[in-house]
C-alpha cells in the first residue's frame, strides 16, 4: 500500500502543475476576444522605422522641367504657359511636370503680391537633385534661342553629371520646319482678321542677340507663303514699329489687327502694344489713321503652338 501511494503522489503533483499552467493561459482577469472583434494589426518590428542616419532610398523619377520667362498676369499665365504645360503633361504622363521661371523680377513680384512661389532655374535644378530625380528633360518655352535661352543652358549645364539622363530641348524656332509650322499656325488662328483692306501685325519682343534675325526670317516665310497682309515687328529691336507702320501704309490697308508674337500676352502686349499711352502701337497706328483692334492672346494659347512644343520634347527624348 505504501509503495502504491508513493507512485500515485508524483502523478498527482504533475497533474496539478499542468492545470495551473493551463489556468494561466486561459481567461484569467481579462476576457477572451469574441469572434466579432477586429484582428490585431500585424507587428512592424521586422520593418524598423527609418531614422535620420538611414534615410529611405528615393524612388527613381523622370521629370519634365518647363522653363518660361514668366509673367505677373495671372489669367494670361494660366491660359498660355499653363496650357503648354498641360499639353506636355497629357502627352508625357510618365514624366512629372515641373515649372521654373527665368525672370527673377517676376518671381519676386508673384511671391510678394500673391504669395505664389515659383523656382528660378537654379532652384529648380537643386530641387531635382535633392529629390533624387534620375532623368530630366528641360524644355524652354522661349520663342528663339536668344539671351534668355543661353542663360538657361549656362545654368543647367553644371548639373548634367548629377543625372542618369539629362536632355535639353530647343525653343520654338530652330529649324526651317519650325518657321513653316509657326507661319501656318498663326495664319490659321488669325484668318478671321485676314480680309481685304486689313493688315495683321504681330509684335515680338526683339533682342540685341543675333537670334533677332528670326523675325525677318519669319516675315520672309509668311510673305513667300502668300500671307501678304501679315507683318512682323518688335518692341526693342528690328523691324521696329516705324518699319512696320511704313509697310502697312504701303499695303493700302485701312484696318490693323495687333497681336503679340510672344508666348504670353503679358506686360508688353497689354502696355506697349494695346496700351493707351501715346507711344503704344495701338496709339501710333490710330494716329496714322488706321482702325485698330487689339487681340491679347499669347502664342501659348494656340493649340498648334502647344503641339510644336510637344513635338520638340518628343525629338529631344528620342535623341
């Protein structure tokens, strides 16, 4: 009997310890979750949060940086530069579209007056590098390769080695085909003004740069293309307002339609061309006896011009 008791006691002790363990893993003082309770979130311990010493590697990006002179005329900026940018965004959705202006005066004015912050070219390039961008296409919206375009090239060139792919686009007018296409676009867009006894006059900016020859070249393309009532002049160079006035007078026209040969109908278009000052183009033509109509529509608003920039980017990407 004693031996039997000695064998049974260890078994009872083992059984008691086992029940105690199961009791500790049961409901205890905290109720067990019901089947309707949400499941707990999976632990993220296997994926430690990034620290300042171990930053996340940025995803490879492709950016289309559109560089424009800029304007403080908000409505016209959206209609012209904004329309060009939208056309490019629609055509190249795989690229993130970014904006930079070349005029620091306009950048500062927009920030002070409207609280709008726009990068200059150097700031935009620094931001691309900081954001880990790997491929960049830089597309200017300038009409010709004058001083502004030269400045862009100088500013972006030092960044070339910081990207896996770095490509620089051309302004609106470079090849013979560009001039032919621009002539066709502006003639189509303004055909309602091209009537007997009228003249269609485009006002360009003008520059001391050798690229100013683009205006005379465009005039030649228009004339040879049969657009005899179209005339090109500039605010700050040749052909001058006086040159254009003499040509229009010689044409026998009685009415003149004035339009900007600029991407944006900005300050020059609103003041130098269509303003009421005595020396504005509108006033000078009126004093010469012409009926004058001003059309404040920048080249960037024309779908044909937007298409030209889209085609320029396509050519740049393929090179």
